[in-house]
């Protein structure tokens, strides 16, 4: 038992340690968006499906000795793919179809080792049954999930803060080599002891094959929590930050529910969890639909998400555990679980962004989970429970949960119908909303990305050149515009297009060059707002990730470069590292200034930029403003970095700026190291 347990535990640990590691490695290449992690999760689920399918196939068709020989060859072949460090050639040249490029990158970089690791759980359990007739192997599945959860939970506090990404890749690759040797040895011991006839006789040779409806039931129960996992993770990452901590928390809860449900019968208190499912799903939907200003504080919000998601996963995985088959059919059972997981992931990561113009997948996941729980209660799988009064109570609660889900979908439709335009793609959901009449003096139009306002413009013809929201005269950028000399043209670079508000500052002879990763933003800014059309200077837009575009371009000689590319409150970390600052200043004029808009509800980026400014030898100041009484201008936080140290000695900055707060305790962020967890407010 010992070697089986160690092999399964190590494989699961490596399997889930590589997930946040590779996700963080490639996140900067695709704009730092939350959808990168959702696409990674889809790949992981698809690879798991392939691994479970492989295990099921060879166990059913090959003798124990041939199973061992084939799998040993696969493990040795995996060594060719090490170390698991992505090649820079996969960096995208355009922002189009990033999901398929991410899937291809992952397949080439970690595909074969990840596939081999994903086969281990069902295969080792099957080998254990072959070598130990009559034994029940399902606790090994719980041990596998324990290894997975420990891998996830150790990444943010131990691995991420202490190891550079390249070192993480190398150490993981060494660990995989050790696993391969251990797995080959365990397989050799197993096949030497296996007695096929004894296994057939003692482990259920006459056990009937589960019917098709049971297989579909397993798929549905697995798909519900999988859909919910990706939907909840995407929502949290989009509204807070695409960081490993917020990726790992839901995934760790997902795995914990597997551990508890498959470890022993007593963990899944069916009555309690079924009754708790309705308020849990209602809580998830409430948090998702409520505006950020109306939600509880950050830690409480994350805690509520975690508790509600845990209850939902316990129901899905608890019902799966109650219906698990005889060990003879365990590989088919795990295969159905992986099919359900992959289908749920594919729906959220690939289908939903194309099929829906808003995030309907979250209420649909709740609806699916509710339906599968109802199916389990009223199927022949558990006839005694159907006769119990609590079964009727549960059905009433489930019906209420379904009604809440339907209501959430209705609310989503109402929200989209109240918008002029709603568009969605890989980079998120965008909506244009009109407040008041177009020709009313106070009428205005806003662009919303996720839950965050990304710019506003008055729609009355006489007010269309007014600059408002985050870019008023007293903001960091407004102060820089007061420094410009009369009649002297400026060249301005802007990372993040939004509504094109900053073009309202342009004057004849100016050149404004925008960098925008989301191809849907440019037509929205041109068709529904007037800043670009009314700009007095020349305006161009370069599509693609700004960091990659600037790396490829010759020096631009910007007088001002604005970094304002945050989607909701999430942070594209690759735009804030030392290497990023070096790229920016390569493009600056001798007296140029880099202006970074870092307003954020959850993350304090001042310490990051203080360390970065010192690393590149530039002086930095902080400019903070408050909301105006009339609501025209919003409170903002800007950090300005100048090529010349005397730039901020100008009287324009007297009383309007302050030195940026020192942060000697924070490690410098680089392309190889960053840790948002340390700067959460």
C-alpha cells in the first residue's frame, strides 16, 4: 500500500503545483486577463480527461505486464519535454483568438508530462486492485486529492514568494523525474504480483456494467461543480485580480470536497448540505450580481464566496461518491467524472464567451447543479431517502434554488436590455450605457468593463470635449498637461483605450498613440463616444498587448506615457515590473514622464512602484484626488515617474503631489517574480 500511496500523492502534488506556476508564467503574454486562467483550467481538465481515458483503455485491454511496459515508455518519453518552461516564441503577435494559442502553448510546454501525471490516479488504483484482490481503492482517490490541495495551498505562501519562476520550473522538472522512477518501480511490483483470474473472480467478475443513464448521471454531477469552479474563479479574478491566490482558493475548495466525499461516508452529511444548497447558490448569485460598492469588505466577500462554493461542491461530489460503482468499474467511473469536468470547463471557457453577451454561465451552473441534485434525490439510486419527509423538504428547497437561478438570468437580461451595446469576448464583457437624454445638458454615456466604469462623456454637443471621470485637471495626467509649453506639440502614448478620454486634451500638432489589447474597444470608442472623433491632434490605435508592442517598436520619444490598462480592479502585473519600466523609459523623450493610474479598491500598488522607480533610477511622486461634490470627477491615485529629477520641482506640483511611500520590506517585482498577495489592502 505504501508505494501506491506515495506514487499517487506525489503525482497529484506535481499535477496541481504546475497549474498556478505555468499560469503565472504565461499570464503576461496574454494581457494579464482573468480569462487566461479559465483557459488554463480548460486545458488541465481536457488533459485529465485524456489521461483517464488512457488509463481506462489500457486497464480494459492489456495485461498487467503490458500495462506496465507501455506506461513506463510514456513516462520515459516525458523526460524529453523537461524542463517545463514556455518558449518565448509563443508570445502573440495579435490579440485575436488567444484561447487557441494558449491551449497550443500549454500542449507543447507541459502537455506530455501533465498527461502522464493525470493517468496516475485511476491507473495506480487499478494496479492496486489487480495486485490486492478484494481491496477497496477509493481512499487512494481521496489521498490523491489531498496531494493536489496541498500543492495548491503551498504555492502562494511558500513557493511564489521564495522562488523565481524559472527556478520553479526547474525544481518541478526534477520532481517529475523522481515521480517517473517511483511510478515505474511501483508498476513493476504490481504487475509481478497481479493474478488476473483471481482479480476477475474476487473483485466482481459477475458485477454488471452500470447502465448508460448512470454514466450520464456521473457526467452531469461532475459538470455542475466544474462549471461553477470556472465561473466563480473568473468572476473573482476579473473583479479583484488575476493572481494565483484567487485562482487557487476555489480550486482548493473544489479538491477538498473531493477529499471529504471520497475519504469516508461520514463527511458528506446529505441532509445538511442539500438543505444548505439553496442559500449557498443564492449567496453566490447575490455577490456576483451586486455592484462592488454594495458588497461586504474584500475579506468577507471572499469568505462568503468560499463557504457557498464549498457547499455547492459538497453536494455535487457527495452525490457522486454515493453512486460510485464496484471497483471493477472504477476507471470508467473516473473517466465519466473527467468527461463532466472537461465539458463544464469547455462551456465556460470556450462556448460562453461566444454564445452569450453577458455572464450567464454562473446562473446556468447553479441551475445544472440544482437539477442534478434533484435527479439524485428522485432516482432509483436512493429509494429509502425518497420516502423520508426530508426528501420532500429538500425538493422544495431545490425548487427555490432553481427559481433564484432563473430570476438571476432574468436580471442579467434586464441589465443587457438597459444598455445601448453589450459585447463580450476573451477579454471580458463591455457595455455602453446612456444616462439621461443625449441632448440633455447633464446627459452622459459610460463604458463599463465588468463591474467597473472605464470612462464617461457628456453627450450634449456643447459638452462633448469636457474631460471628466478619472482624468480631470487636478489628476496626475491633468497636472502634466499644465506643464506643457504653449504652442509646443506633444507626443503621448497611452496604454488602455477605454472611451479615448485623454484625447480630449490633445491640441493641433499633438500625436496620441493608444495601445489596446481588446479588439472590441476601438469600434466602441469610435462609434459611441466622441473623444477620438473630436481630437484636435493625430490619434492612432495599435492593437495588441502594449508591453509586447512597445518591446517590438523603435523608440517613440514620448513626452508622456500613460499606463491605464486595468480591467475592472484586476492588475496586469507584467506592466508594473522593473523590465516593463525599462521598456517605458526607452520610449521617453529626455524630459518625458511615465504616468501610472493605480486607483484600486483592493490592491495598494504604491510600494511596488516605489521599488520599481528606485530600481530604474527615476524620481516618483504620488498624486491623489477625491471625488468632487457634483460627481463630475472621481477620486484617483496616480504615480508619476520622470526622466529628469527636477521635473516635479515645478510649482504645478506644489500642494498637489507628495513623495511616494517607501517600501523597503517589499521585494522588487520583475518578470520572474511578483506577489500581489503582499500588497492586498
